[in-house]
């Protein structure tokens, strides 16, 4: 239920992805220069991703979101960024600001806990996700200083309310603020063209990553509109592995597998079945506060429904117990804050969902004994 934190989108060691990467490796693993495989991949992504006009490959989602923000800074000449409460955008200061809740602050002030950079309190603003009115007030008050708004369209498995992403797009366009979609998780998962296609909202910049390489090799991408093509002169962004042909070959094979095997459609059907099974199993559980997700992404919030307080009084205690109990039964889970996170591959079957939910039920039952 982790699949390399969502990277192995088509399953571990998919033979077609491995074959493509191995075949390419025989002709050279890296040239640090433009090569046919990288060009072919760029053209393929441009054909399926709605807002692609410029693309630069990098090696990780962290680099992709960081480069997106640097392009936004260069294009606008402004210093500040707005993100949403609890969001993770990679291992850079903006990416982790206000994620850990180490020192809760009054919005839009950000919490620098874990960021390693005190300047985020000055340059990173934070808004509540799915609250368009509050976001509009913050944007209106700080627009002259804001370079970008960065958002996960599907925020930590919380679906956008009707009109939220559309409203965010209209606001940023009107105020001259760059809109960045972090699609490191949602890219190629909700639809072949990502959350942009799924929700019908086109941003200015997109960060792809994680799943693009099929979990075999690291690759990510920063995608931009043509009028934001400032990377060459003002936001230096060259990397040794940025146009790695082996990673590009794996990515091309991954996209081909997703399309030819109908995995997005399978994920839509099997993901709906997973959520139905989870609700039937856990909707009345005393330590489950919420169940949410879409497609092959789901989260079980392990808080007391009446108070939303952590089970046992301390964060992570209960989900960690659940994860340990599941591990002992052969199922790997992610325990994140007060959530048990599920990210099965797009190729998962209903029979596998039944097995997974049965193990989850037994694991929750065992963990609950420690907190009765």
C-alpha cells in the first residue's frame, strides 16, 4: 500500500518498464545533453498534459517544485509564495513550511518547523485549503508581493470542493500571480493528463515526478506556459541527470502501459470499490474520524470522531500501531501524522482490495486493544 511512496504506479518491476530501461542502458546511461529519448518523452507529455508548452526534466519531485517556484520568482520579480495548510511540496523550505504543525501560527503566517530556514515566516503565506473566500482575502492583501500560489489539486487525499480550483485559477489570473499545480502525486494517476485533465483546470506551471519513471528510475519535470520561458536566462536549471535517456525510456514505457492496459479506468473502478469497502468496515470505528480519497489514493484519519484528538493523546501513536500490526500480517502501510495512507498501484484488483481490507480490519482491531 505504499508502492515506493506512490512512485511504482504500474506495480513493482513491471517487465515492460524494466525492458525499456535495460534496452536503453546498452546505448548509454547518461549524456547530460539532449537525446532522442528525452525529446520523445517531452513530446509524449505535451500530447497528454493540457498546459505543456515548455518542459525541463529533473531527477525528483523536490527539484521539480523548486524549479517551478524559481521560474515564478523570475517571471514576476516577487519574493513571496502562498501554499495551503498541511501541504508537502518537497524537501526544500517552502515545501515543508506549515506541514509539521510544530508551532501552530495564525494564518496566513507560516510555521517554519522542519524547514531549516527562518525566512519562510517572511516569504511563505499559508491559506486554508478549500476555503476560497479566505484565500481570496489573503491573495488580495498580498498580491503585489506574491510570485506564485502552489497547490496539490488533490490536497492530501482531500478533494477540491466544486469551484475551488476554478476560483483559484480566476483569482491568480486576475491578480497576475503564477498558479503552480504540484502533480507529483496526482500526475498520471487521476487521468493520463493528470489532475489538470481530471478537474478541467489549467495552471501556469506544473511539477510532475515520482510516478513518471514507473518506480524504476528517478525522473521528474517542470512544465510551463511559453510566456514563462525564463529558465534559460534568469532561473538557472541544468542538472546532470535532467535528460537521462534511461529514465526517459522507463517513463515512456510507463505511460504506454497505463494507456494500453486501461489502468486509469481500472483505478477509477477499483478505487471506488476500495473506498466503499473501507467505509463499510470503518465508518463506525471509535478511532476513525474520516475516510477520504479518490481513485487509487485513500486515507483513514485515526482520530476520535467526537473530538478530532489523537488517539492516546499523542500524534502518530495509533497509526504507527496499525502500521506495525499490518506489517506483521504482510501489508506495508504509511503512517502519516494521524492518517493511515493507502496508495495501491493502478493495476490493483478487487480481490487484492478484499485481502487488504481484511488485513486492515485485523490490524485496527489489534491496535485498538492498546488504547481501549
